[in-house]
C-alpha cells in the first residue's frame, strides 16, 4: 500500500486533480474532505498540504470499512488538519457527520455496480458533493505501461516512508512486492469503470439539480490517464448548465 500510494501521488502531481478538487470546494463552499476507502491514507496528506499552500482552509477526515487507526494516528499527529473515524464506515451509508466533500481515490473500481450506484445515490440523496478519481483504465496503453511496473517499484522503494527493512527484503531480494503491485495494477485496469459506464451510473441518481462532471485526462508525460466523476448539488433556483460554477468551467474537460 505504501508503494501504491507513492505511485498514485506521483501520477496525481502531473494532472489537474488538485485544481478540480479546489474548484469543487470553491463551488460548494465546503471546507472539509471526507475520504472513503482511505486505506493507508492514500493521497490525502499531500492533497491537504497543496490545498493549504493555495490558502484554502481545508481539513480532511479519513474513513474506511477496515480502519487503519495506528497509521492514521501517526499521520494526524504530523498533520493536525487531518483526523479520522475509528469505527468502520460503509461508503453506501456513511454517518451524517462530519459533512464535506466526499472523495474516493483509486478505490471506486473495487465496488460492484450496485454498490457503486449506492455510494453515488447516498451522496445525491444527502445533497453532498462527491469526487471520485481513478488512475487506471481498460486500455492497451495502460496495460502495456504496467509491464514496467516492477521497475517503477524498484526505483521508488528507497523513497517510501516509513522505512522498513522487511520492505527492502521483499522488494529486492525476494521480489514479492513488485509482483503483487503489478498484479494489482492489471486487476484494477480491468475493473475500472469507463467514462461511459460512469455516466450510466450517474444517470440513475435520484436528486434533481444534482450536477455531474465526468471526464478523462492524460497524465503529463505518461501513457496513462486519470478518470473522474464529480457531482454536487446545484444552488436552488440556478439554471446554469453543468459545470455549474465558473470555477469548474475554467477547467477544460476532456471526456470520452
């Protein structure tokens, strides 16, 4: 998970994901991110740092069906703007508090259609903004890139924190980690929803005036792409077509 987090952050740093999330916070007026399926904490730490650097007074809450309390405790101690829920959280029916922009980073593909639909439906029913980002897709280019995943793991391992002697052993001496990360990447590609499939899921949302933005953007310098689904409640009485806010309109969308 440390390796996957590192590689995912490296991809996001070469995209406009932070711009999009910042625009969504600006559009909705929210100042908290409630992250689902946080795992080992994902990209929330670097994301909060970057948003804060942009003078957005944002805080984040981590949650998961299987909370990693010990790891989150260390992260929260290092970054006071990040807290976490100690009880298991099902993204299909999360607690009403804390409220904020709901996010899922490289986790939506783990959900079967009925479950994915339930996650989106609950956000719409509760009038909560939600942003889903994936750095994988079912494409020949992405699958071909995964052939180089072992090399990426070997090169990135010295930069992973916290340091672990066991990680070095199972990366270089007995290359279990490169094999597992490569297999995880291949499986993720085949399970990731396409933009068309995301639009089909979003078309069934029950709330009127709930705006949806779905798209795909190449990662700069790499033959892979980021796919996203962002949805938010439109202010009452607004007749503006999606994207509903000027902040989101400034971001050029490349959809397939």
